[in-house]
C-alpha cells in the first residue's frame, strides 16, 4: 500500500474536507517529516485537530493513524538519500544517542518477534536443509549479513556460495547454473538493491526455491520469492540498523544446528583439532 501512498492522497484530494486537504498537501510536500510526527503534532502543524488527522487516515483506507504512519515510514526509508536520512534522524535521536539507538533496536526486535511467522521460519529451515546448492546474496550493508549467514552454514553444509554482486554481468555468471532443488537466499533492506531483486527473479524463473530476508511484505524481494522472513529494520542517521535481521538469522542458524546436531559435533571436533594443531587461537595465560 505505501508504495502508492502519495498518489492515492493526490487522487483523493477532491473529496477531502478543507482540513484533510491541508493534511494531504503537507504529507505530499513534507512526507519525510510527517512520517515521524504523532497525529497530534501533525494536526497542530497544519492547523487542524487530532481527530481530523485520524479521519484522514481512515478516509485513505487505514484502520487508524498508526497504520498510515507505518506506511509513511516505510516510504521514507526507501526514498530518502543518505543526506536526507541524516537530516531526518537528527530530529529523532537528539543528543542522547546511546540510549536512543539501543532503544530503537530493541523496539525493532520486539516488533519482529510479534509479527514474525513461525510457519515461514520452519519452511526456511527445511528449505536450507533440503537444498542441493545454496546461493546467498546481499549487497552494501546487507552483505555483512550474507557473509555471517554463509560462515555458519558452511560449518554445517558443503554447498553454500556467497554471490559477489558488483555488476549485473558478473552476478549472472555466478548464478547461471542455479535450478531445481537449489535455494537462493536474498537479503535486502531499504533502500532495496536492484542486483538482489534481479538475482531472486532469475533464480525463481530457473525453478529454484527463493527465500527473502527483508523488512515488510511490500518489499520487492517478497514478490520475487517463494517465501520470506520479515525482520524490522530502521534507519539511524546514515546507518542501517540491522539488529533484528541479524537476530532472525541467528535463529535460523540455531534451528539448523539443532536439526543437524550430530553432524555439527563431528565438524567442530575436527575443527578443534585443526585449530589446536595450527595454534589458531590465543590461549589464556595460566596463573
């Protein structure tokens, strides 16, 4: 819904009341600021009552102002440039950066826990276990999540590849053999990566299963996937807050480890011997 939100506001302008038109015009012009205003604050800014703001939201088909605000925030996160993000977030965070950022991260984890589908999570675990080959793609900040996931999957499985998506031609060369019985895992959050969406669509067309790890059902990754795990992300200044997505990935890894416990135990026993023989880690000093 939020992808067409501004257009819908424009289309509904003729039937809005005078006060609702003030709200609509303000959102169209300053959607980046409106997304982080309460209904009361938005109303006072344009000179109408809080109840008028609430009626404006229901007139657009939302069940209340919080639903409208959620779509606005999703719109903002996907449209703003890095510089605009810094300007918007400075008003939200203020001076108490440590407390504000950690509290925002905790809120995103709480939302992810409440909204997450356990059925989709179990499907994802089974798809990873049953896949012939697993391809993982994530660009920019999501690349860190892709590498983290691949590192632990490689300890449990022998068929995991991280895709280096530097350009379209190089991308397709790496996934050209993907097909039935394979799995593509795509990770992306606003602003969404075109390379990741292209890779998922290619994999799906080739008959592979596709798992998206993204933020909302409106994400372009969801339309290019067979199933999705949703994890709330947020923008903290120019930084993408990916704490909740990392928690979901941690849960995936733990669930896989539980199902492949015997194999993993043997793997780590071998690794411990290798690490010890080649002096991989610092040992604590004996007192």
